[in-house]
């Protein structure tokens, strides 16, 4: 037993000495490759479906029934407890849990590749966002877009990336105003006129589907599901033709889609 103890002690001391004498290496950072890009490729905009207090509770992880978060929260009313409009809740270098099951273009699980912004609003299809909220959002998105060189077509809503589950930021969200500030995609009037004269009917479902895929929407979850098809059209209309969201690809919607593809794809 004493012999075994000596062997164990010797082994332990040898390990400590080896760790002590381990060579330190310098990491040379002189050379930089040109072959890289940002891991952040999208900005996703949401509404919280709650008031300010409840929004903070959920996004800070205090609700054990909802494991959600976002990088930023835009308040709707200054108070003693919440005196600011913009709050950063998760560092941009970290992965916040805002997107859920999602896809856009060639990306899936957009928690990995996006910045999430929640806006305090119980339902952006019923209640307008405040002017201060939108001004704050423009201020914030402008910085994030510049920081990561995010394309306008990749500044999108939760309903765009999860159309069968989500309807936020809703029909009352001012996408056109963001686009006027160079912060999201929108069609040009000249392209609408061009396709209005050229297109006289909506093509068959498969061509419509391929056009939606080309723009960014994903059918990968259920390629032949008619409900997903309707949900994606509704998401598109909610974003670009909010006055009439019916899930039917009519000629007006298809002209808008064609104009967007011409401009961005």
C-alpha cells in the first residue's frame, strides 16, 4: 500500500512539473485572410404580444414557461422603472432565442444568423406602433445594418421566416417607411408599371412557388402542404400589401413579387 502511495505521489508531482514547464506560444495576428464574412445576415423584427412589464419578464427569462429572448427591446412608454426606449438584452455576439423554427433563403434556424428586435406591442395587426418606437427602430437598425453589411432584403419580419406560426410584426408595421430610410426592401413604382403592362394573369402554382422561393421564402418544412403555401402568401401580403391579406396569390400580389425579384434578386 505504501509502495502504491509513493507511485501515485510521484505521478502527480510529475504531472504538476510538466504543466509548470509547458511551453507558452505567441499567437501571431499579423496576417489576415480576405476570405470571411459576418455570421450576422438578417435583422428580424417582432412585436412582443404583451405590455412593457410582461415583455421584460419574458425576454429576461423570468417566465419559466417561455424560453425566449431577443437582442433588443424597444419600449413603448417611458416610466420610472423603464426610463429608456431602447434596451439591449443580449450581446450581438451571442445567440438570442427569438426566431424559433425558421428559414429565409439558404439559412435555417435563424437564431444562428440574425439579430432579433422585439417591439412592445400587444398586436401589430390591431394597434399602431408609436412614432417614437419607429424612430428608435430606424436609429437602431441603421447601426446594425452598417455594422454587418446586411442587405435590405434580409431585414424582415418574424412572419416572413416562420409564416405558418407567426404574424408579427403585423399589418400596421410601416415597412415602407423603413425602406424610405434605406433599411428594408420595397418595390419601385416603375417596376410595378412595367409588370402591370406585361402580366395579365397569375401563372400556375408551381411558378408562383418558385418565385416566392427565389425571393427568400422557404417551403422546406412541407414542400407540398397547401396550408404552408397559403401562409407564405399571407406573410408576403402582410409585408408588402397589408391592406388585403387573404392568402391568395392574385395578380396585384404577383406583380409586386415580380417587381421585388427584379430589384433584389
